[in-house]
């Protein structure tokens, strides 16, 4: 059974940093892409970042480019999202997801974590 466990969320002030981690278990994820999505209150779900299975390629959404980075430890089946210079508009529930896909589309990711809340105060 695939399980994704996120950690690292919290309440911070604008300009602060947070590092989200996701530990995947239940199978080998060497052929899976691993990504982070978020949902803010009253907004559509947004794909934030992805580390694709096919190599070192990654995706970072324009809304967070230059502030967020994604990293992956293939040996440990973990993926992290380093979030710097946080803004109030980054407030959302952040979800880790994995899928056998190279797409940047939420529906292409088969397994999801329970989510971790990130709140950025102004």
C-alpha cells in the first residue's frame, strides 16, 4: 500500500522560509514522478513543483519560480520543497503526490498525501 507522509508545514511570517518533506513508502518509486500541489481557500488546486522520474528534470510553477525549489532523494524515496521568501499568497494546504507520469497535471498523479498546512502572515 502506497503511503505518502508530508511534514514541515506551519505558521510563518512573510519573508520566512519553510521546508516541506514527503516520505513515500509501499513500493519502489524509481519510475514515478513526485510533485507538490497546493490548494488555497477559495482557489483552484495549483501544481507547484515536480521532480520527474525520467532524470533530473524538474518543474516549478511561475508563481513560485525563484523562491521555491524541489529536490528528491531517490535512494530514500523522499521529495522536499524548499520555500523561501514566503508570501501571504502562498498560504495553502500543500500536498505531495506521486504518479507514473511526466505531466504537470494533478489528475495524472495516482497517490496523494494527507496535506500539510502552510500559513504565511503579513
